[in-house]
C-alpha cells in the first residue's frame, strides 16, 4: 500500500536550517582550520605555519579555564603575545582571540590551563582573492581599517554590481570602507558601509576585470558580489537627439563614474480630449559616496500660455530609490515630453524609466 506523507511546517523549517548550515560550511571551507586538537599537557606550545591575514585561535575546556595567545618563538613558557592579544576562556565557555599576520612564517600557539584536555582550533582568514558572482567569501583586511585587501571580479558585460560587506567577527561588529578599481585606477571615492546603508553599495560597470578594495576593523567579514546584466538603451546626447521611449515603454541604462554626459529620451503622449493622466516612473540604484552622488532626472514639457509655448521642468534626485510623476494630457500641453538623465558628483549606478496611461 502506498502512503503519502505531507511535510509539516517544523519539518520544512528543519530542512531550511540544514540548508543554511550547509551554506555556512561552504563559506568556512575556504578558510579551513590550520590546526586543531586537544591539549595533552597543562602547558604546551603548538607549532603552526601561517600566511598573511588574520589568525583566529578558539579554545574551550569543559572542566577548567584555559589561556591562549600567539607568539613568534616557541617553548612552553609564557612569552609576550603578538600585538598584545590573548584570551582567557572561563570554564565551559569558548574563548577566541584574533591576531593580524603580516608576514608568512612559523608561529606558535601558547596554551595554558589548570587541566589538560582543552580543545583548540587555529583558523586563518586570507585578505583579498577572487570573487565569483553571488558566492559569499570570508575575508579580512588585518583588522586595522587602514590597509586595503583587494578582491578580483570579472564582469561579463554591462550591468549592475552590488557589493555587500557584513561583519562576521567573533567579538564585535566592525566598520568597513569599500572602493572600486579598474586598470589600477580608483573609479569611485571610498564609501562607508554602515548599517544606515544596509552594508551594501551598487556600481554601474562594463565588461572587464575590476578590483574591489575593502578595509575594515572587523576581525573577519563576509563579502558578496552580485552582478546583474542590464540590457541598455542609450539616450541621445542632446534634447534634439532624444531617443523615443515606445513599446515596451521602458528603458534601462548604466552610469559610469566620471561620465557627466546627460542622456536624453522622448515620450510622445497619446491624444486625449478629457485630460487623462500619463504616469512616468523613474528608479535608480547607485553608490553612496556622498550626499550628492545621486541620479538626477529632469522632465521637460511645453505649456501653452498667451498663445505661446513655454518650457517647464520638474527634477527628481534618485538615490537607490524611485519616484512617480503624473502628467495630464491637456490640449494646452504639447504631447512631447523630454527626459534627461544625469549622474551627479561621483555617481556610479543604473537607472530605469517607464510610462503608462
């Protein structure tokens, strides 16, 4: 006899938790433990080979306290800890200490406890590397918020690049700054990724190799690059050369940092005797280098007054936001509507324009 079992909500939740844990494991795998084990003496030193980055020592003893630090010299003696960093884990509690490693070489983990049998793990997190699209990576920039670690990203074409940096440290949320570079040239100013900006920023990019620089006070951070291809339709360089927005009645474009040339589009509104409304929609996603780094949208239209048509306009400044404008299709207003898109100071990002009636 066949039986059909319907999964309950708790079961589905369990599957979701397992999936998240698997994802976390895949991230950690890139920074696998350098060494781990159990102490065989109350006081001992463990030799480890480390490369540049940050070394994180994790210790725990269920029966007693345990002390740990990293030193350049060996021997079962309590020597000075590198950068003065050490940890004392209380009984049954996990303790961690992070130490910046600026030179590849041989190091020693000093462990001391009331009893033998303490568990220890040594991990190393590398600065920089290669980022793959939508694949998170754990990294570090030496915890000093002054040294940049660069991550290589290969863009297959014109589109939008969203960079997210979140703290993944063992103790406290850090403060990060990000920059974008191509051909050894910085494309945008340093940008702070704090909670107010959602720890993320967006750039407009073309095809080629880019380098994302991160400097952070976090011991360890999680960086994620998400690329989305954009099918663009370039606007004209002047009002006279404005490109028509017809079916499908929407356009998308990319703004590169340093390119201040406006892009012009034109909409021919349908005829209307009753003054119906046409709705114009605008949106933008861009970096937040400063309060002026927005995408400016300006809508031009002519209004008939005293038998003459006068030019009027309305301006929107979009910063990772959207806006809507309704235009009444009156007899005293020309059907032609011109739209100018312009990147302001230091802006890099994307925009979209659509309309309906």
